[in-house]
C-alpha cells in the first residue's frame, strides 16, 4: 500500500512563484494597515476642530492621544494570543470591524470623556489588526521574498497616513470632525465584510490547529495550481519540536526563546521611541531652533517620505543579505543622520536631507523590523510574538511622545535634543547585533529566511 506523501507548508510555498492568490492576501492586509494609518493621522488633524467646538485648551487633548496609544498597546497584548488560538483571519476581521464601529460611535460623543473612552476602544481594535496583517502576510509568501513583500504591504500605513491628513484637511470644513470619524469607521466595517468572505486562513495555522485540514490543500492549490489530493502537510521540523503544548504566551518566555524576545522588545521600544518623539515634536523642535512652522512642516514631511523609501529598500536588502546586519547598519545610519540634524541649523536643505536620511534609517527599519519579528517565532506563537513586540514598541512610543515635551520644557538646546534622540538608535543597532550573535550560537532558527541569512 502506498504511503501518503508528506510535505511542509513552507516548501510548497517556496517552490512556486508568487501567485495572484497570494497578491490578493497581500492587498487585503495592505488595506488593513492603510486604514490604520488613516485613523492615526486623521485624529491629529481633527483635534483642532474638536478643541474649537468644545472650547478646550491644548492640555485637554493630551488624554485623547494617550488613550489611543494605550488602547493600541493593550489591543496588541490581547489579540495576539487570541489569533494564535482562534486563527489570524478571524481575529483580524473582527479587529477591523471593531475599530470601525468604535470610530463611528466616536462621532456621536457628547463630551471629551466619552470621546477619550471611545478612542481607547478604537485603539484596542487597531492594536489587534496591524500585527495580524503582518503575521498573515508573512505566512503566505515565500521565504526568499518575505521581507520585501511584508515591507511592501506595510507601506500601506504611510499611504493611509497621507490620505488621513489630506482628507481631513480638505473635508473637515465641509463635513466636520464627526464626518471624518464616520468615514474612518464605515470604511473598516465595509473592509471587514470583504475580509470575511475573500481572505483565506493561514495554512500554517490550519496544520497547527488541526481545524478543517481539507482546506489546506485547496489553499495551496490556488497558490501553486497543483493537486494535493492525499498529501499530508506538516510544519518545519524545528517548529514541530517546539510544539510542546505550551501556550503562545508561555512560548515567548521559554528557554532559548526568552533572550530573543527581550532583545527584540528592546529594538521595538527604542525604534518607536524615536519615531514618536520625532513625529510628535519635530516641528516644535525645529521651530524652537529658529525655523518657521511652514518650513518646519515641509522638513518633517521628508521624514515620512524617507521612511517609505527606506522600507522598500531595506525589504529588498533583507531578502538578499543578513537581515540582522542590514537593520543594524540602517539604525546606525539613522543615528548619524539624527546627529547631523543637530549640526545643520544654518542650512534648511542640509537639515531636510538629514531628516530624510533619518526617515530611511529609523522609520524604514521599523517596517523591516516587523518582517524580521514574523520570521523569528514559530507558527504556534507568531501572532503573539509580533503583537507583543508591537505592544512593547507602543510603550516606547508613549515614552517618546512624553520625552520630546519634557526636553522642550527643560529648555535643552537644539543640538543636545537630537544628540539624546540618537542614543536609542545606537541601542537598537547593538541589540540587533546581539540577536544575530545569539542566533548563531544557539542555532535559534525557525524559518528558511533566517537559516539562509545566517549562513551568509
């Protein structure tokens, strides 16, 4: 009697070119992070209108922004383990529908307390949506192109941020801040319905959970066009050995994995600390250095442009070269550019180039870091690992948002502020090198991406 063939999910995906079916998954995840970026940017643009309508001072807006960040952090902590238990698709479409509903309800808030609470609940949904988009994309694409395609998908966040700013600036006078929140809620609700019907579940998750195994071959057939009747699918040998009954959260702190988790958290914390300190306070810092607000806004825009360019470039480099060293060098480059901002006060063009380089080195690396995180953890805890790393990054974002204001309040000089901000970039680079050294010493390698990268 012939024994049924046995194959790993990744070897099937790696052996085939990227199909239209995989591009459909990528586009769905791209739209999810685009709406996340829209919401993030829109709240900043509608805040002045809220302040004017309710006759508030600037201090009253701080809890509104803080509640959203806190919700993002808690949402990532909550929904990551749920995705590892109930599936990436299920948790992602529910998260998208939830933050859309909360955004619509926010439009009908009657006071700042209610709006702050609803922004917190909106943040919960956003915190669950983005990490699952990263996880699902990484599990559907071939290892040889994983970093490039995940970073391409994540560029939707930048597009959404740009759209959020443009739409809000143009339409707040017409439909009010309430209309922007309704728009930012209706679109995710509509997308959640689309995701429910056309987005497939990760075949790696189906192998791990044992749920509807007959659908694994169907999904892989749509990727490769081949018939998998009678084929038994399993995970990589290293992942199967790690499937020891521990919960997804416990696995993050298991022997051999805990150092990886700590080092990865360190990089996420430092990276988002820099990004949020610059995105929140860079115009004010530049203005305090003698640049008018109009030019400061243009200089700040170069940070976002550099981040998009950096993400696309680094994604390709990470697929071709060692991803740890690629990101470590990028963060070191970002640190140098931050220092250059501090010494370029006399030239607006030089400062714009330095800020652009900072966007490439720091914001671009943050996108690549998400792709790396998705490759570090096994399937059983991948969504949790990515989500909790993002949650730690959000903690850094909160510190970054506060630190910029503190430095300005303490009257720290223009050059000294940027020298201080460069230090977390150096720390992130060192942590990535430490992660690479630990991986080589312990052979902590789960995915083909990392195995090939470590051999170079």
